C-alpha cells in the first residue's frame, strides 16, 4: 500500500522535488523537522488521499540552531 503523505522540497525558483513519503502527518512533520535543521528551503506535505496540502515555510538561521 502506498503511503498517503508525500514530502516535497520547494526551491526559491518554484521547482518542486519529491523527497520522501510518510504513513501519517505526524511522521511527515517529524521528517521535515529534521530537514529544516540543515536546510533553508520551503517544504510541502501532500496527502494523496484528500489532496490537502500543508506548506512549511523556511526557518531563519537563528531558529535553525534552536532545532538542533
């Protein structure tokens, strides 16, 4: 069975790249928390079942140090 939550990275130029999939929204947001600690990108979580999207904005450098 396919995992219903896909995780994408959104580049500043608007390009979108698939990164990973997760079985739940909680698992997807946990994965993004790890990614935010090292990157300054925007992320998108897409629910394949409902089509709902959750955009996660970039984190400032100061906030990134707090995530580590």
